[in-house]
C-alpha cells in the first residue's frame, strides 16, 4: 500500500531504488532483487473430478492443511537470470544462508553485488554475524551493497513482481508436499530463463515525481 500523504522517507528510498535500476549492465557489479513468499501446502480430502471436454477440473471445497513452505526468489533484471529456492521455513538463518549462496554460488566472480530487497527487520547485514564466524560474516557483507525499498513500497522490488508471476503461472493448484513445489518452481525457472530476457523497467524518478507528486513534501521556507 502506497502512503496517502507527504512522506519524505518513502520518497528518498523510492528514488534511491529507481536510481539503482537506471544503472547499465555491469557483470562485475550485478544488480539483483530478492524476495520471499509462503506457499500453503494443502491435501485433498476427496479426489478431484478430472477435466473433461467442455468441463473444467473440479476440486472439493474441503481440504487438509499440511503446513507451509517458503519460496525465495532472486532475479537479475538486466541479465535475465532467475533463481528460485524452496525452504522449509522463513527464518533469519534461511535468509542468511540464501544470501551466502548468492554470493558464493551464483556470483562468485563479482566484485560487488547490489542487492535490492524490502526492509524487513530480518534482512539486515547484522544478521550474518548471528550465523557465521565474524571473518566469514564480514566477507559476505563486504561483497554486498544493500538497497532497501521504502516501507509500503515493496512493489518497487522486481523480485516481488516475479514471485507473482511464478504463483500465477504454476503454483495456483493445491500441492501437499514441498517436493511438488520444488519440481514446479524448477521447471518454471528453466522455462522462464530460456524464454525471457531482462526486465524492461519503465517506472523512473521523473515519472514518480509526476504520478506520486502527493508523496513529495512541501518545501519548507
């Protein structure tokens, strides 16, 4: 939800993110966006009625909850690279391990990685020191430039948009096991990376100052 009145903090963080999105492609300093989302695991009580010619598949309104898994999404907008990781939980430790994997596995040769994400309190560099030795924690942190979307501005995170695409394209149906989510997400990732290039982000600072003019503070005199 976008703030409804003047908000200098929102404006500052929004324009910072939009400036980052204007940067040209740089292999040694890639800009990546990350986000996460839960997926409810649901089992059927009764077998669905299969789809027939002219009739859609029918599922019973009753179901059994089988827990929740977490979906991590990473996307490099200009490089067109997407990585999806499914975890059992959504904890600080999961986030820290995910970031380390991005640094060491996905971008081992990058000099610096610019990381765009929301401002959830678990998404802070300090978290690294809770799960890694100080030397290792600082090594990981030093490889990263942390960029945060403003509060109520998670829509500025391209990874959130990509997560919505993932959910709408292949995770809408009921799944009762994490392995089903992993299989579907991996297939989507391969297909999406093969077919889709980078993201053509159109919302600029200039447009923001027009469309979201109400958010800009009145200049003090």
